[in-house]
């Protein structure tokens, strides 16, 4: 009889564990996860987080090394969007958090973050993408496509569109302050980008979004 296989340990055990987790995530996403090209510099490949204690983080292509040209910028793939949908959770009101923007729906959000949050910009309102205004919301005259595209330009550079109609964006990480739940899996938040400053203030100044005093509160624009 052959020998019983002992559990792998050390570096080999960790490698096998990660391979199994990678395959499992691939099944969830409906496809196998492709490896990055061999030419990718060391430290600039996939940022991987394993399935731990019943939680998992998104397998996204993150640039984390100073040797990479696009520091702190995330490249979006279909599997990233799938993972972010599963990860979306509400950030507690008053908590400060980081959001690296990866996708935008309309002029006031949600902004999908690589870290998992879905941000609804606090204190502002724009028209829905079909041109309508939600009952009880301020209703600016601005075109919703212009409002969405301006928000994308504040966050970073557009990178095309995904299957759900979100505009993919590549931009620097923002610092955000949560104002709590904004419906569904969205977190209401005021966010500041190193690219364009306070996003809610910038949208109001542009005339493409209306200030919503009910949720603006004591917020101030610098």
C-alpha cells in the first residue's frame, strides 16, 4: 500500500492552501482566475487576501510597490466587480476610512471602492441616469450623464464601462468620513481626494449636483 499523505506544512503548505483558495474563488466568479503576465515586476502583481474566518477580501490587481508606475491605483477586472459586490458593507457613522475608487454609477454614486465600500456622496443629489429625480430628493436641472462624467473626472481617469453599466475609473485613494447607511449596501460619506479635494463640494460648485441640506449638516467646504 502506498504511504498516507501527511498534511503539507511550511511554504509548500501555504502555496497549496492559496492555490485551493484561488480555485474556490474562481468557481464563485464563474471562471478560473488568470495569473498575471510574467513581465509584471515583482511586487506589482495580484494583491491576494485569503479566505479567513469566514471572510474574504477582493482579489484585485493592486499596485503596491514603489517600483510600480501606478502606485495606489487599482486595475478593475470582472472578477473584482463580482468580489466587491459580495464585500459591500456599511461603514459605521463617524468612522474615517479609505476608498480607492474603481467604478461609478451616477453623479452622486454609488462609488465602488477597491476596499469594499459602496459610497453614496453625502449632502448632494443628482438626477438618476434615466433623467428622473427620486421623490423627496433635490432635483437639479443638470444632465445626469454630464454629472456622472464630471464625478468620474474628479475621482480619476475613465477606463471604459463594465457589463452592469458602471464607468470604470482609475484614481488615487480618498479619505472618507462615514455618515452611516444610505440605503441598501451603500455608505453615505464625505470624501476628499488628493486629485480634486472635497468631492461633494466640487460637485455642488460645478452646478451638476444640488446641495441636500438635510444631509449636508455642518459640513464645510475649504
